[in-house]
C-alpha cells in the first residue's frame, strides 16, 4: 500500500530533561490517523548526531510518522547538540537517565506511556541498559549489539573468507592470524575466545552470562526484544540463529525475535540493507502493538 | 554557554539550526557556519560544534544550521539543488544579522559548504550585506571529481564493512552500483543536484577578492594556485582529512565524527584579527 505524503514541516526541535540540556527533534504523527499506541525513541549511533548515520534516524522517524507513530530522536548528554549534564555520573548511568527523560518528554507531549527504542550499535547498548529499569520501554530493537561467536560461527567465517577472498589470501590471512593470536595469547592469556563478545562499543562489554541475565530481566518484565544483525561481522556473527544458540542454555531462545540482515552494513549505509532494516523494525513493532497489518501501522480513521 | 535552537526561513523552506550568542551584550561579529554535504556533514558535526563554541568565546554570534533537506531541517534530500542551498545561506545570514545586530558577517564552509558560500557570496555582491570574510576549508572545486570520489568511496566503504570485494557485494546482496543521480554514501542525490555537481568547475575566488571580500583557505597540497592577493591567505594541507570514510587508513573502523582539525579553528579565529573591512 503506498504511503501518504508526510510533511516534515511539522517536526519540532526542543530542549528537554531535568536540566534542559538535552536536545531532541519531535516528529509528530501524520494528522488524521488513529491515536498512536506507542512512540519510537531514536538516539545517537556512536558519536553521530541524533539524525543518525547517513540521516538514518530521520528516515525512520518520518516513516513511522506516515503510519501514525510519533517519535523523539535525541542527543545524549555531551553528544550532538546536547550539553553535558552538570552532575557527574558514570556514562552509562547518565545515558540511561537521558533515555528515561526522553520518555518523560514523550509522555508530556503525547500522553503515551509505551515506547519502543530502536538502537543501532551503541544505541543498542543504551536500549539494553534502560529496558529493565523503566516499564514504559515496552519494546527494543537491538541492531548489532554484543556478538558472541560460537564454534559454528568460526567454521562459517572461514567459508565466508574463502568465498570472498579466495584460497591464497585466506591461507595467508589465516596463517598471519594464527601467529598474531599465538603472540597475543603469550602476552595476554585472557584474550578474546569463543563465547566472549568482540564488540568494543559503549559503556562496557558484558560476558555472555551477564548479557543473558540482562535479557532475561528484560523479557521477564514483558518487554519485547528484536535482535537484528548486519552482515558486517562475517567472522563473528554469520548465521541466522546464532543469538538463539547463544541464549538457549539460559532458556531464552523462545523469548526473543531475531534476524540476520546479510545485505546490511553496520551503519546502514547501503540501500538494500537500510530498506530491509526499516521494514523489519516496522513489521515487528506494528505486530507487538496489535496493528493487524504489521508494517502499515494503525488503521486510518 | 548553551545555544538557542532556532527555526527560520520561509515556512515552505524552513531551516533548523543552533544560535550561539556571546555572554557580552554586544556580539563582536557574526559567524555563519555552513556544513558540507552528506556523510561529511555528519562526520564534521563535532568539529562544527567545537568551532561554534570557540568562536562564541571570542565574542562572536554564531549560527550553525542544516540546509533544507539535510540534517535536522525539514525536507527530502533528493529534492535539493545547489541554488536552493545558496538561498538557504542567504536566509541564514539575514537571520544571524537580525538576531545579533551585526552589520556584516564572516562565513565558514567545509567541503561542499565552502563551495556553496563562495557561490552565495557572489549573489550578495550587489547588496550591502555581502560577507566580510570567507573561510574556505577543503573546498570542492570540481564537482565531477567530487561525484566520482563519492562513488568510489561508497564502494570502498562497503568493501570494508563486508570484508569482500565490490563485485562480490553486488552479486551477493543486490547492492546497486553507486551513481549520480542515485544513492551514494547513504544519501540520495536527485537529478537536479547531480546536474549541478556535474557542472561545478572552479570557484569565483578572483571575483570575490576583487569585490573586497577577504578569504582564508585550507586546500589540499598540490591544488591549482588561486590569484595572488593581499586579501587571500591560503594554507596547504599536507594531511587533508578524509571526511567521507568511517575507517582509518589501516582499515580499522573509527568514529570519524570525532575529528576536529585545529588548523581550521585557528584559521577561523584569525579572521577576527584581520585588518580592514572585517572589523567594521
């Protein structure tokens, strides 16, 4: 179904938060649609400003507005246009507080108490940390969060390298890696191994036990979780059910939704991957909140 | 010191920006910061914020804004033209002068932003509001080369993200070949903007200098020389920043948005010391 044209003229930029140091752009839903059942939160990716890498967050916000869902894309303290908070707090705590303040603002602006946070890269860290602490966060989409390779990942990674780079280069790189790993292990016996995350973004990298514990707390609280992964880490995340294999020992494999978007790059620069990512987000969030047509959103009045 | 969030311009072509006012009641001078295009604008965002802060501390009123259809401003990227963005610069300058009370302002541009301020300044020559000083940092001087560079960078970025050669990526993931018009480096370039870029060759530096506008520039080493003038101060940049990539030269990912070239900040600050019309 083609979407109606949306006018970005109705977007508003504002300060919010207890210190009014946080800056956000509010994208209201297109007029004439049913009352929105939820709102979307979008934030920084790394230190990209709130418009997101390649203006990704703007596109997501406007797509949701077209189907009647408002959104707030905001800069965390110290990033983009937001000033630092005056009170010194650990970074992760500060950013969780900022996210909760964003939900306060959504509630103030729209009276909506159900939010979904779409977190890309470091934004996924923030969603993952905030979800167990605030019951208003009813759904989170985590794109390329921490990666926990399995034995199958290692084998498939080798096959990927063979296909992408051929035998000669693969053997050369493999030999170089073995030598380097051996050297590193000699110097640092606690180097990265299977079952440990290789991602180095955000406020800290949890062990798989810690990660599963947090995901358990999130789903126990009734929050829906969609894991999406890009094709940018073919040696660390490379088959569709890897996260399921990660979480099965903890009894969480049925509690989450997941997808591997092989054609998507980590910052969603490519056309095919970006389109697929947005479609998956809208389909899942529409379903979570009872929109019969998934991605098409709420019914027109 | 915190900025004011501002929205200005024609309602059909609204612009969003941040206005930084100095603590002193009277702004010493107005400084308009014009962003580059696409991923360069995003990666330079921290640089622009730092520059705005530094210039405000020097007593300037600073306006940093997003062109229509870019960043946080309304509008779609695919509908834009160079002429449209030049008119945005004129709107932003009028807004800055009106809010700060300064008579003439200084303009800073990086990449395509530098190109745009040159062209927008030409449009002001017959008016009393022409800028006093332009800072052109790594300006785009050949649109065709710039477009080809973006396409090439698009391929290499994808190759790095997927650890595979471009033909393999195209075959396996259906990723289209980058071209103008089309989606390049994550941004859609419409037919009109593609035509504008294709026709872009050279900057009207001589005309601007001849009209009494001062120019400070940072250009890549080996760039074709500009006309000599006492109003021109140009530095050669042996290590120009690659604003289009998210990867360091060794292939490792890095957060390129953190780059803040100190030479550019110094060049902008030096314009406050220049003699003549800039202190009017």
